[in-house]
C-alpha cells in the first residue's frame, strides 16, 4: 500500500505542562474475542466503526514529522483486523512499532506481522492455569494453549522482547508470580514479565491487591534492580528473569512525564486514557490539516494525577 505524503515540520508536540509527545497509542478496533473481567476498553467504550488504514497512516505520518517515533497498536484485540499488515506497511520509518494483544491470533501470523513492520508485542497472560485463565478471559478450554503457541511463534519471528502483561488479581493469580517468572526464564531473556496493578474500571475492586507488598517481595528476591527514568517503575532481575511492576493507579510521577497521545478506534485524538472530554475527531481530516489537529489535541492535555 502506498503511503500518503505529508509535509514534514520541525515543530514538536509539547503540551502546556511542558510534556512533549513522542509516542502514539492507537486503538484500531473495539472488537475482541475475549471478555476479560477487568477490561477497560482503552477508556473507549462508545466508539462505533473502525479507523481506516488511510486515516491511521495520515495521523502517524503527520506525527512522525513532529517528533513522534514510537507507535503502539491496541484494541479491543488489534489482530482481529485482517488488514493489520496493511496498516503496518503504510507507516513511515519509526524507532519502535509494537502491539498489545491477547495472543490468540499470533500462531501462524507472527512472521507476516514482523515482515510487515511490527517490531515487538505485548501479550496479555494473566495465568498459566487453564481454569483460571478461562475464568479471567471468558474464553474456551483450549485458549491458553493457543496463546502459549502464539508466544513461541512471536519469539521465533523476532517480535522481541515479548512482554507478558499479567494483571494482578487478588485470590485469582497473585500466587502465580514466580511460576510466571519461571516460564519467562525458559526464553533466555527474550520474554519479560510485566506485573500490572488493576485499574478499577468495571467495579472489580475486590480483586485489587496490595502492590506495595508485591514490590517489597520482589525487592527481597532481586539480584539487581534497574529504574526506568520516565515512569515510577523498577525492573527486578531475579535469577536471570526480568520483571517490572506497572502502577498506573494514582501515579502522579507517570502523569508528569507522560509522552503519549491516544487515538480511539473511530478516529479521535485523546489526550489521556482517563479523560473523555478532550476528544478531537480527525476521521475526515485531510493529511495537510493533520499537524494542526495534533497540535490542538496536545494543547488540551492535562496530567490526570498531580502532586
């Protein structure tokens, strides 16, 4: 697919709080073959239809001329779109192109995605226990095996490092952290575990755990601790396996350093996952007007959590 030409500009996308946007998070569909108990639908529950390939390309081309060099695709489940390879092929050259997926469509497709321009994947994997996995995802009895095959395929295709997203759920999977680390360890550094604090979008507060106690336990087992500069996050190296604790709830440090602009599945620019009154519809915006719309969206960004 030929990419539309967009005039390049040296202007950066900096909001009123001095935060410069260098990353896009694009939801390309609300469809999903799972119905996870904690799903927040990327904060986008009302959109209808799916953003066309051309619109995605226009947005990313314009943004890349304004300093954006990283794009992450999400859903719903982004690989439900059969034209995802077309989307990837339409993009300009970027430093990093990734996707967040439940992994069910990776088997047999991972290499095509890599060849089309995908660099790596984040795969949701909340349990290695088939019964628990089925409960969390509302999937069928063979779903976990399909996802595990998808992880193998992703590693073989070079979509690495593969990051496994494990949402911590009290009384459900909080006893599986070290089993999950054992699993990642078998991939010799090509698979990384991300433990994610539960966000209470669907009245699931009963599943929230004490993340401070989890972090204390990880610290006590770690051979090495590394700190990510942008986020309030630490990476713990435990017997050769890497695990990172992601704390999106009331994270003022994360918000203060956020460099991300979101795009909804129906083509609206969105400054923050948790804010819905700043949407800007660019679904019909021509390429030459896209930089101005990006600037407008960024000018409305406000840190959701503040000190």
